[in-house]
């Protein structure tokens, strides 16, 4: 029964988000203003989904989240739930793999929210994607990117793809590294063998995993907000991009042994 109720609540939240985002996309000619409003709407929608799913967030760090603008927000990636959690905290435009575009329902939400879809198999398009993200950052818009390129089981942090770090360098933006960990399930500490109830990295079909998530009464998430990294301190060349990506990777991976148990 809880699944049906939650589905109805999600559809109700979507029934508000979809027409509003359509109106914004159609009527607002000014792209910068349109994207800023959409990033706010993305946060409101993500907050609604987070509330519906019973997600409680414990934030560590002294970052004033409300004042974050034009930041390159990056995180480890454990599940499709990550986007709703982080998107409920920050006003963001999402960067996502192109496959999400064709997902039932979620693909529509992503497109209306101005998500930038990345085709990781097309290396020749990297310059276009880097330029698009750079323009977003330069316009004062936060973007959310999972630089591992895919979700994982959380046992280790995959290498970051350095090409996208050219965007904050060119925009002279700040990088905000974040750790996300799932810590509680139905009010108790989550056991290692239970983490796949929340983590999703393609081990089961998406619809089956989502159906399971909808049955969970509550989940606890820990966010660790790190100090910002000033990308403007780096040159826009291959060596500097790799160095910056490695620094960001080290920052996030440093929390894995202590918190992801």
C-alpha cells in the first residue's frame, strides 16, 4: 500500500513540476534567467521527492548551502537517489548520461529541468559539453556532476574523468566536493548486506529496484560538504586538468575509509 501511496504523491508533485517547467521553457526567452528559475524548480521538485521517500539528511561541513552559486558541485555516485538528495540541497542544473533522457518518466523530468545530457562514447563532443557547462557556471548557475561517470557499489571511488574539469577552470569557478553515504534504513544503521537496497549500479533492473525503494519507510543519508577548490588557480591544459581532477578525487575518497562502513 505504501508503494501506491508514494507513487500517487510522486505523480502529484510531477503534475505541478511539469506544467510549470513547460511554461518557463516556452515563455522565458532569456536563457540565463530561464535556467536560474529552472534550477530553483529542480530543487523544489527534488525536495518533494526526498520528503515522499522519507529521506532524512545529516549534513556535515560549514558550507552555507543557500549562498552557493556558479559552483561545480561533484560527488561520489551510488544511486539515482543521489540526484534527488543533492538536488534538494542545492539549486542545480544536472549533468547526466544520455541514457537517462530515454528513461520513462524520469527522462521527461530531466529534459524539462534543462539537464545537460552527456554521450560519453562520443569523445568528439567533449568540447561542446565542456563549453555548455562553462557557460552555465559563468552565468552563476550551479551544476551537479558525478565525475565517476557511473554509479557504484560504494566500496571504492572510481577515477574521475578529467575532461569536464576544464569547465570550472575556464569559468574561474569554484569546485564543491561532496560525499554522499546511505547510513540508515527504516530508522536503524544500515548493514553492509542491505546497502544494495539503496545503492543502484545496474545490478538489477531499474524498475525492480525502484519498486523496492518505494517500500522502504525511511532512509538516512549523510552528506559531507568539503571546502571549495578554486579552479581558477589551474591552467586550462591536460596536465592541470588531471591534477585538479586528482585533487578533487583525493578529497572525496579521503572520507571513504572512515564513513562508508
